[in-house]
C-alpha cells in the first residue's frame, strides 16, 4: 500500500495541485469519470478538504475545464515582437502542437458529453472569445479596422480551426505543417477581401 | 375538453405524423422537454402505440433530430442547373433562411444539451457529412480535384458557417445578405489557393 505524505501547502498551492491532478486525469478518461475521491487520495487530502476548495463535483469539473483552457491559451500566446503573419503562424503552430500533445483532453472536452452542459459550454465559449479577441486586437497593425463582419468571420475561423483540427486528430490525412498552413491561410482568406488576403499571403 | 378524433393511418403516415408533431414542438422547447405523453395525446394515439414506432423516448428524440436534419438538407438541396458559384449562393441563402425560420430548433439542437449525447452528435455529424459531400462532389465541375487538404477545409467551412450563423442569430450585427456573402466567399477562400479563389469571386 502506498503511503501518501501529507504536505502542508498554502490554500493557493493546494488548489493548484488539485487542479493539476484533475487535468492530468482528464488526459486519460472523460471528465464525468473524474472522481473526487481518487483526486483527494492522490493529493493526500480528505474528500472534505477538496470540497472546501470546490463546492461540488460539478464545480471541480468546471474548474478543471477552466484550468485546461487557461493552459491552452498560455501555450498559444501570440508573440507581439513578430510580424503579424509570423505571429499568427507561431500561435497556430503552438495550438496544433498543444492539442496534439493533449489529444484526449481536447477531444473529450470538445466532443464529449461535457458539451451538453451549459456551464461547460460557457467555459469553452470564454476560451474561444479570448482567442478571437487576440486576433481582432492585432488587426489595426495590418491597417484593418475590425467591423462587425470581420469579427463574425474571426469567430467562424475559430470554429473552422477547431473542427479541422479535431477531424485531423482523428484521421491525419495531411501533415502537421499542412494543417498549420491551412489554418494560417484561412484567417486572412475569410476575414479580408480576396485582394488584401492574397497580398498578405504572398 | 378537446375531443381527439382517432384517424386510421398507414404505419408510415402515423410515424411521419408523430415526427412532425415532435419537430413542431421542438421549435418551442428544448428536446429534453418533449414529452412522449403530450405527443401521443396530440396525435390521438396511446403512449403504447408511440412506443411501437419508437423503442424509447431517446429513440423518439433521435428520430426527431434526424427528421429535422433531413428537412434542413431538403430545403438547402443545391440546384445543379445553376453555375457553381450561383448554386453555392442559392444553397447558402436557403440555409440562412431555413435556420432563421427555425431559429429555436437550430439553436437548441446545436448549442443545447443534445450536443452532450453521443448518438445526437453522431446525427449532427451525419448531416454535416452530407453538406460536405455535396460541396466536394461539385468541385470537379470547377476543375478542382478534391484532395485530403480540400476535404478537411470543406469540413472546417461547415463549422465556420454553423458558428457564424449561430453568433449572427443571437446578435445580428450584419444583414442577412452580408452573412450569406460572408459564407459564400469563405468557401473558395479556405479551400483554394488565393489566386484561384480571387478568380472565382470576380
């Protein structure tokens, strides 16, 4: 029998530890199978203490999803020292590599039963809104004023990237680099007029 | 009290009637609130007879979803007598008008709790696969041989259209015609090289 050492942690550290354990378990099984008891055991704390940090199992699951989203966003943070199309390429490459490395988590969250839960969907939507805002905020650097049509197109592009990436993860018929290029070229293609898009991609 | 007249129908007619009633109810409330009892009452049949056509409530709900998907596909059937870009425009226009007229059904199916159910998601996927196949099947007429990259881009475009349309239905910041144009222009833009896309859109 494994002896679990109970370590004294600050509340913030303990919370982070519980979420890390949850996120790690999410790579191996669907969210709804993440048991509070197992996480508490692994952390060497009581079930009661876990519920001190998260009000319910659902709250804990939501926090894991938020944690996974924040981790993805941190890993795909655009580098503002690059030129716009290079920045986009670097960020999309990081996204494809991140979701490839976290394949199970990504597929089970976005195409699993979590998507039937309204609060989970709200979490995904907040993550997508950050991705969209990042892009929209860089458009003025390209001399493009973001209007309602462009903002809608960027939202659509996020869905394009998500769907094409999920399809690719399940059945990779093209290379990783081809997928990255498909995503990168699609953004100016859907948001801008054909002439401006062609000039950017030259 | 309303007296329900029990009409003698063929099994196929009865099945169609039950599905029509279900689809109509779906415009007013989420799928999970569609009650078998109410539908049976409206049709003037017993709950037992309804279960003769659909093995369970879940089966009935699945059949309603399939029926709604088939109805959308029938309403957006491309007209092969048109030139490719006109055909695309007509089909996308029909799609936007169809989901506008069936707003509640569309939003509750694609962004409601139904999306948490694996068999429901499979139904949505089958509908999307038909939409994608329709497009891919017309590419040779444009002199374009559909390869793995193009097929992936078409899948992504379906998601683009769905997401942008849902965002627009919730908060229409651009006109219906602008939305149609956004969708129509996005398809060659994401699937083809910028030069070919620009030529098609001229």
